[in-house]
């Protein structure tokens, strides 16, 4: 079983989101995979409560604030996201880290609040091209993972997504060997931190320019348990093709 997740980013308001689900026929797709869509917050409740959405497709929120509530204009809390219908939550996505300056510490606080709210964290980690060229892939992704591990150990469930920053939205993907190597690094750290049995329950997804044409190869790579798809998840047909590519 693979996990196929779609991160819609700042696309698909309520009308377009519901149109997506009127076209996306999950019932016709292989039923063994876990499907998750992360709509923007403005569409989340509409999607979560829509009869057009096949209930196989679970819903996640793209970002939350690390406090439970308060004077934080423009932000939303993990509890609100859950109340609106989210089950999963992205945390530490590279756009949060690099465009909005989110620090490892803030990411960790968000992991804590997500666990308290009963949401399943999907912790995103990944290196920039400069970090890769400097041979720092392991160091960077382990620093991002380690920061959150203390809290994640108490999570009933969580997922990790390896998303090299240079592959996000660029059309470039990691090679299968690069993905296997980074996933192996993350897997070994999870096993060391929480033991083989618990670590085996944690899927590690690959993200970064996943498309119908490359999805099968990436998902066949040893250590890749699924994909986190940005651009190609916006279209119901291409997202469906990626699910089919998972076999
Ligand atoms: P992309 O985005 O598939 O458009 O590269 C992936 C992501 O940011 O999760």
C-alpha cells in the first residue's frame, strides 16, 4: 500500500475544489492506497463535508499556528483545522521554511500542537541545491527530522516526506537512487529513535515534481512508501493517473 497525497498549495478555492471532486473518481482507482488531499484552508471545510468527495480521500491542512488560540491575525489553529474536517497536517513544508522563514523550532512547536489536537503530522524535510552541492543532504534532513523527533515519539501516527527543495515545482526530480539514499537515512534515524517495530509504521513519502510519467519509477524506488504531489495533484485526471501508477 502506498500513500498518495496531493498538496494543492494556494490553488483551488471552494468552487474549483468541488469541481475537482466531481471529476476525481476514487471509486474507479486501485483501492489499496491511502489517498490524502491538502486543500487551502478556504476550501477545507467545503471539501471535508462535500458529498462529491469519495470518503476514501482523506483531508489535511497545509499549515497551522503553533499556539492553541490567541491574537494571531490571519492564522488558524490545529484545533480549528480538525474541527473543519482535517485529519492530517503538513508541517515544515519547504515553502513554509524558505518563503515564510519558518524555523526548525517553530516546526517542532507545530508538531506538538498537531499531536495535542489529534491531527496526523506529515513532516516535510529536504535540502536546497546549495546544501546538496556542499554534500550536506544527510546533515540537513536529519537536523530537520531530529528537531521534531522528541515530540513525534508520542504521536500515535505520523508520516515523513522527503522533498528536495530543488525538485519542488521545477520539473526536476531526484533520481531513484537519490530518493532511496535519503529515505534510507531517514528510515535508519527513525529506527534508532523509536525501534524497528514502530519505525516500520511510518511511511516516508517522496515529493518534488512527481507526475504521472515519473510516479511509477519513483514509487518503485526502494524505501519510497508513497508520494506528495504538488502541481500534478491539481488536475483530477493526472492525480488519478498517479494513483494508478502506484499499482
Ligand atoms: P511539486 O510540489 O509536485 O509541484 O513539485 C511538491 C510539494 O511541494 O509538495
